[in-house]
C-alpha cells in the first residue's frame, strides 16, 4: 500500500511523532541511536558491531557508544560470538521490542491525526 504525502505533511507527521516522544516518559534516543535500533529490530539477525557500522556507514566506536546507551536502557544486549570471539553480537530484548512497537504505534496514531 502506497501512501502519498506532500513534503509539508511528512514534516508535520515527523514533528508530531517527535513531540509525542519527548512528552512521553520513554527514553529520548538520538537519530543515530534510533537508526541503529530500527536496523536491529527490522532487519533479520545476526547483528554485529562491525556489520552495523558498515550498514550505517559509521565507525565501530560510534556503534559501540550508541549500544552502551541503549544497553543501559535495556533496549539491546551484547555478547561475544562463541564461534568467532572477535565479533560482538547484538541481540534484541523484550524491552527493546516493546519500545519499537510502541514507537510504531505512535507513528500510526500521529498519521491518523493528519489533515487530509
């Protein structure tokens, strides 16, 4: 199903989603953190620090810092790959899945509020 929007409508939707997020008691994530989180939850695993860095076009330390923050919020978890100890695997968590689902619901709710 295709959705047709004017740029001003898309920007209004984004504004409304962002406003609803900052008014909510959920954690505020940066755009980079949100991109990483959505990549982890919307693309099939396995996810590694190295793979996420390549996918997002950033360095491994950038991914590590973001994962430190998101791990502290229990949105993701990390552990060493037992088959290749050089790799750090990033796992989804229940808290993270609920956060992403709630975020999707917020987008739908704000989109339904948009004037046609």
